[in-house]
């Protein structure tokens, strides 16, 4: 999932538009706008902090893909 998709999903689940999401997540509105337009990719720390502020947690899990034959 790309950063813009993740922010859109967080916004949708929280019922927030970009301006409200910016205020609620303490992420600058310009960063939210540039991320949603694909012009920038925020650091993982920023996305994680925004998600946590809205009650979500980012997790990594392994794929069930064989890397070596």
C-alpha cells in the first residue's frame, strides 16, 4: 500500500476530509495535500504517528511468498 492510499484509508475510516485529517493527526496540511497528490512520500514515522493519533497501529507481517526456489 502506498502512502497516499494509506492516508486515504485513514481519512475514510475516520470520516475526515484532508483539512480535518491534518488537524487531527498533527500532520501539516501541505504534507497531506502533497501526499494525496503523489508529489511526496512522508516518512514512516510521520505516517505511523498520524495513524496512532487516530487510533490505528501500523504493523508489518511476512508475506507467504517463497523467495528462494
